[in-house]
């Protein structure tokens, strides 16, 4: 499938949508504490996106998804549906935000710790985050999508973690999920060649145990088959002449390249 190249005007809108999605994660951070339900987090993000940002929460009613954000707790890999269950100390939770502003999507997620995480939960989350950054660092014109996946897989597996294969990063723009697919595993030099003006996500799902997953009967929530913990981080990226621009970068991350 052909990969669409954004015009300067479209890139401007992608930057705005990306910034708004990032701002929701920053806004919600202080509320991710023991005793809060993921429904309350959903409500707060929903209201913020609608009332403060004059934007649209893309997940709501997307292929029938019932809420405005995804919240994936502990062994949940992705697409967790917010519910009335309260978070407790030691939980790890991914919050995945996608907003639509002026027809364009921004998509980003991060891990939150509820209280102090176990050493292995902290290690997993850090491996997943660094895997995402290492994948993003491969991005430049003429590189291939497979270079991203290869770098992510190599780093995660060297750190005794596994990469989920069934879900991948995706082109993004007017469409939520577009070409190309960004696999988080694979071989260098394979897949699509990157070009200036492409926009897509990098969003590895990393498990502490085996890579295999199953979907719950709610039709959405994905969990690890062996019930091991899972972590995910996601950014929306623009390919530039010199490499890449992270459209969903948060203030807390401005020095991320120093930690690689
Ligand atoms: N935000 C997810 C992604 O990164 C997709 C969520 S689809 C939903 O691609 F329907 F579950 F919201
Ligand atoms: Co995504
Ligand atoms: Co997402």
C-alpha cells in the first residue's frame, strides 16, 4: 500500500494534534494514584480533550471501543477498557491517548507507576521505554521500517524481555491506522523505505515473560498468555531531512537522547 507523504500544511496540523495528545498524558499524571478507578481517569481525559482542547478522543466508538482512552494494567498488553476497578499500590498502567484535532490524529502512550513499583516492574517499563527510543533513533530518510523493528527486538531480547508480534506501529494522519506497519521485531533493510514527510507511530509492547498473548471476551483487552507483566510506550513521529521529529514529546523527555 502506498504511504502518504504529508504536505507542510498537514505537518503543521500533525504537530498540533501530537502536542495535544502529549499534554493529556502530562495532565493526567497526578491523578494516577492508588484508589482511583480507570473510569475516573477516562472521564478526566475525556473532559479535558473535549472542553480544554476542543478536540476529539479518537478511541471513543472507534470500531466499537466504548471509552475515550485505553488503560492497560499489569499483565494487560494493550487496549484495556477503563472500568470501575481501583488502581492499587504497585500496579503499573499504560495510558494510551489519541486525539483528533482539525481532522489529524496524535497518538501517544506511557507507563505510570502506582506508588512504588517492584524492581522487575520498573526494569520492564524502563526496557520498554528505551526500546522505543532506540527504535525511533533509527529513523531517517532511506532507512527501512525493518531497521526500527530490528533495533527494538535486539535491545528488548538482550534484556531478557519479549516483543509482542500481533500489534504494531502504524502510519497516522487523517486516518488513525494507516500504512506503513511498523513491526517491533524483524530484520534490517526489510519493509518500506522511509521518506521525508511520512508520519507513523513507534509503540513496542514488551513482556517480562513470553511474547504470546490472548484477547479477553470483552473483545478488546489483550493480556499476556503467561500472565507476566507487560509494558508499552508510544510516540508519533515525523520523518525529516536530518532524521525524525517526535510530535508527541513531553517536557519531561526533552533530554531523552542523553539516556541512550
Ligand atoms: N491507541 C491505540 C494505538 O496505539 C489504538 C487504540 S484503538 C482503541 O494504535 F479502539 F482501542 F482505542
Ligand atoms: Co498507535
Ligand atoms: Co496509541
